[in-house]
C-alpha cells in the first residue's frame, strides 16, 4: 500500500463532539480535506499551523483523491474530515475505492451523527419499550434515487421510528407518504435544523401539518425529520424492573444504597 488516509467523523456541528481519536488524528495531520460548510470551522483550530487544509466543496472527487493519494504516498498523515458519522450518507465508498485503486489504504474513525444530535435536542430516545424497538434511517428520493423496495410507505406501515435525512425540503411529500403507509395525521413529528450547532432550531408538529409548519419556519435544508410515537411516549425499561434478572442482578436483589423501605 502507498500510504494511509484516515476518514474521520467530525460530529454533527458542536466541535466538542468529535471523538478523542479523531481529535488526535486531526491535530497530527499534515493534510486535512474537510467537507466545506458542513463542518464547523471551529474544529479546524486543532489543525497544526503548517497543515494544509482544503475545502472539498470546491474540489472534484478526482482532485480530492489525487491530493490525498499524493500526500499519503509521501508518508504524510492525511485526514479526510466528514460531517457527522461517515457511515451515514457520507459518500465515502467512492473515495475509498478510488484511493485503494491507487494503492492507498483507508481507515475509518466513527463520529457522532446528527441522528444522535437530534435525539439529544428533542430529549427523546428513538426506541421506547412497548412502543417501538426499531429505528429506520432513510431519505426521500432526490438527485440520488431510493430503491423501490425502500419506499417510505413500507417503513411507515411498520410503526417504527422514522429518521429522514436529506429530505428537509420535502416535508409535504414525507408526510403524504407516511400517511399513505398507514400512519395517522395525528402521529407526532419533529424536525431539528443544524443539530448541535449554535443556531440549532427544533420544531414539533402533527404529521398532517408537518410540511406546512416546516415551510412556515423556513426550514428547507440541513434538518433531520423524525416521525413516530417516540416523540410523545415514555415508558420504563424492563431492564431496571425489579423482576428483571440478568448476570449481574439475581432474583430478590435489593439496591445496596436503598433505605430498605
């Protein structure tokens, strides 16, 4: 292999939500190629003074691959900095294939996704006992198509929590498909614009009003849409029920810090 490129998840916006490993690699890198306006520039302050820092939004894929392969081939440390977590809509596959075709090895450092950032902003958990234990991450078709078998109506019919990426300009269509899939217009829905950024905004609506409310709030990009009963349901987990036993808690176990009453 001719060198190594680190693909690092920078987190959703808050510069403190990068992992310790990602931060170390970023601070050691000789070349950093970062995802333009999607990356909080505050995080770039951790780069070395003499590091070459390039905005990938102004580069073609070929230009990105060429410069990363060149620096990695010379034994320099290269970081490709992605927003959120690279595994979710990160478009890293084409970069990896192109780099590996040139003999460059790639390693991935996971990051915090806007998926987790949105849940934190809403104060929810996506998997609520007795309500849903399934989370579906998907998107509506745009310039990138969605396979026919992954139609949003199919997922809506399951009652699972739905997290819609890259679809914030299609609130009306998302609601329409969810209702055609069997969800009630009264199903709770929400959006989180620029999760964890300083200008983060959160909104809630019933599914039937989702598109209208998002338009009224001028939310048409960089927002995650959440649909499902997790937005209003809160039930206790069986894990902490006194009758629930596991390898660390046997029948009749009592809290050693309890008062015994």
